[in-house]
C-alpha cells in the first residue's frame, strides 16, 4: 500500500514539475498571419475578397452552355437576372475547386404547376459537361408543394434530402450559402476523396458536410465512375418545366 502511494505521489510531482516548466509562449503561433478580409455590411453582401459573379449589371462572368462559350443571354433588368428557358443553361467563365458561394433566388409570386413542375431550377456546384451534368443543389418551390424529398429545395438532387424545409413563400427572395469541397481524383482517374458540401438555406442549416456519391443522375444511382475532373464552372439551370421562370441576384463566390 505504501509503495502504491509513493508511486502515485511521485507521478503527480513529475506531472506538476513538467507543467511548471512549460511556458505559455511554447503553444503560441504567430505566423503566417491570416489575410485581412473586410466583411460586407450584411451577411448577404460580398466580402472584400469575393468574386462578384452577378452584381445586377451584366452577365460578363457567364457564358452559354449550349452555345460553346458564347455570351449568356438570360434577361437582366433592374438588378435582377431572370431565366430564359429558350437559351438553356448558363455557367461561369471561371472554374473553381473549393469555395464559398452566396446566391439569392425568387420564385414568381404567380407560380403555377405542382411537384417538380413548379419553379424548378438547379445550381450545379461543379459543371462537368453539357446539359445537366454536374453536382446539383435543387431549386424548387416547396413552400406548399410536395415532391420526393431528395428532389425538393435544399436537396442534393436525387441523393440527399435537406435536414428541414426552410422555403419561403413564392414572391419572396431566398438565399443559399454554400461551402463546397470538390472531389479529388488519382492520376488513373479513380476517386481519391469524394465531394462534400454544407448548405444554409434562408439562414437555416439544411446540409452539413454531406458527402456526395457522385455527379447528379436523373435515372440511376450516382457514381464517380468515369467522372474524373479538375476545377469546374458553376452552372445555373434553365429547367424545361412550363412554370413561370424564376430570378436570381447577388451572386458571389470566395475561393478557398
């Protein structure tokens, strides 16, 4: 018993002695110093290091997907970008890997249709081909409109439903704040690490570091097979449903 007490006392003494010899400075890191970034006046405003993809004036940062890099021809008026379904999808001229994205959209107040045919669009977080190829964050009116849950607003289309339905009613501006980590591939094209995304919809967390199973597929399960790619544009969808076209504004991105 006395031996155990002696061993315990010795260990405590050594621990106390080691702590006494440690200085606070030994765990202080002083460099590299983080870059200074000036925040916007509100959480929706672009910070000083952001790339403004649409500031309300023009589509200089966007090109047509259907017409091989020709200027995008959606409608710009009064600081608002409105989908032109006759022109097809548009995507950014620039390519991105990991980023923070802010984008606002508005479903028309007079929207008609039901299910997927009601204010349908998509934000492809990485566009990897023509048409609807890429990784889609769904845009849809689900304020009072039922559909399959992995196809409603805030879902990673046909993969992961949102944690909650945070939709506002048609006619009101809504926002997505997206934190995207792109997939990585080995030299032979095999998957090294999958894509992950966190999404805040109208200030509410709806996807938390969600792992994507591959690019979006309308039919069949997603897979990274034959999907190896590098930095990619961000794409906005001109969906073929018959409902009234929706609008976007205040789109900016920060490369990470």
